[in-house]
C-alpha cells in the first residue's frame, strides 16, 4: 500500500469519526417545529456589483432563481436592512492553523473591529477560539464590542503541539479540529432564530489533496456523506461562512487560489476530493466570501459584515428528488447584468444521513496505535475566564 493511500485511510478514519458526531448533533439539537414547510427552502441573498457594496431596494421581479438551470417560483420575498431581522455573528480565531506571529499581528486589528462605533455591534456576537484542545466559545452573545475585545485580550497564545510544519499527521489533526469546530458551532446556533454569520479568521486548514492521493469507493462515499451533512447544516441553520485570511499579501498566489479547483458542487461520491471540505470551499458554497490578499484585517472583517447592510430573504419549494442526496445547483440571476446575487450555491434534496456507528467506521482503518500521537488530552479549562469564555465544544 502506498504512503499516500495509507495516509488517506488514517485521515479519513479521523474525519469520519468526526462526521459521526456531526450527524448525531444535528439530529439531537434541531427542533422540528423550527423547520420550514416540507420542501420549502429559504435563502439569504446578497446583491452586489462585481467587487462592490450590497445593493438595497430591489424588488421581487428583479430576481430569477434557477435550480439546476430551471426557473423556480419565488414563494416569498423580503428586502431587509441591517438589524431588521434577528441574526447572530460568531467571530472565530483559529489558533490551530495560524502561527503565533500572525495572531500577534491580527490581535490589535480584531480588537479595532470590535471597538469600532464606540463598541456597539449591530448584532449579538460571540467570540470563539479554535485551540489544540478544542473550540472555546463565549457563553453568551453580546452587542458590547468593548467587552468582547477585553475578553479576547485575556487570551494568551501559547506553545502549540500542532503547527503548520508538523507533517501529514499534524495536518490531519488540524483539519479535524477545524471541521469539528465548524459543525459544532452550527449545531449550537441551530436553536437560534434568523440568519447566522461565522467570521473565521484563519489561513484555512490543510487541503490534504493531490494527484497521488487515491481514495477507495468506501472513502469516497463517506466524504460525500460529510459534504452532504455540512451543506444541509448550512441550509437548515441559515449560516453563511466567511474566511478572513490574516496572512494577507504574504501568502503565495498558488496557495491563496488553490481552493478554487474544488468549488464546483459534488453530485456523486466518485467526484469527491478531500479538498471539497476545505474552509475556503465551504465558505464560498455557503454564499459567503473568501477575503484575502489584504493586510488590513479590520477592513476584511468590516467587508464581511457589510453583507448585512442590505440583503434579500426569498424562499422557494424544492422539486421532488428522484433519489436521496440528489444535488441541486442554485443560481440567482438579476435583471441588471452588472449585478451579482450571492447565496447558498446548492443543496442536497432528501438528505439521507442514517445514524452511523463510530465503532464500525473506525474498524475500517488502521488502529490508533499505528499513528504517532499528536493531539494532547482534551481539557475543559482554557486561558479565558470560564465566566465569560471557555466552553469547549
């Protein structure tokens, strides 16, 4: 067995165990009463000129919604401005995939973002930090940016057991922590009403993809199931993900844009690649943005939040699916060809995610003893005060 194939088995064993947790959390915490009518899908659409600010005051007749290139009737439509509807923001600092020096550079710019407008945030905001020992999150959301800035100031960047130079096993664990944290945050937000924005400050977790990384049919099927599960979480929780890359202009063009090879929606297991689960791809497919190539992190965070200044909530009835996990590509067209509508890029009809037994999945892969330990034992304590921030997801 080649090194790359063996690595794929080890990697997928970790990711699939995480995916089992994803499915369990979604089933346990999603309240049926909060779901829309059967087949009804609600989208949050941001309209902009290419590279410009959101455009307000548009009408229903300005929009055409395409589902697999077929126009769908828009059953409801609302033009919304900031703070008109409930929404929540989660600001995530990725301490696992970001070097110490980069966090030190980003810290004052993040605090500047939080303290803008005298510290008055437009939406309740929660601060979360992804660490070697899990995702630590503030217990309660607040619109007091000064309080959030003070809480973030308590966080001390320490030595990491996982660094960007720790090789393939460290890369696997960093990806696992990112995916686990993202799904847990969406599960946590699933009981809250309205739109959710996750602003994830990170260069992204490793793409773990390449021409020599071959996957078997079972691995392809499992990755496909994970893609379906995350896509469905984005849709059901109305979550939009934004990747704010703190490396700015210091990151090479090839690394910055490599994720674009995986953006197209996956229709079947044979099309999957591990890169389909990268942070940048998930952000793009959720209708969010990948904000990079700029050293001004404050302005990048503000650009992400600008998507709430004017947006449109529309819904449609999804057509019956011919088979479980049937992929549908979504596209919003505007009467004005100079404008672009950005929203969830696709959905899986009749998502089929039966409960999976982690023990059975783990048995398909080499035992844990065959890989070097790289994650420290999980701890329930953190650098944040437990009365303010410190819950481990």
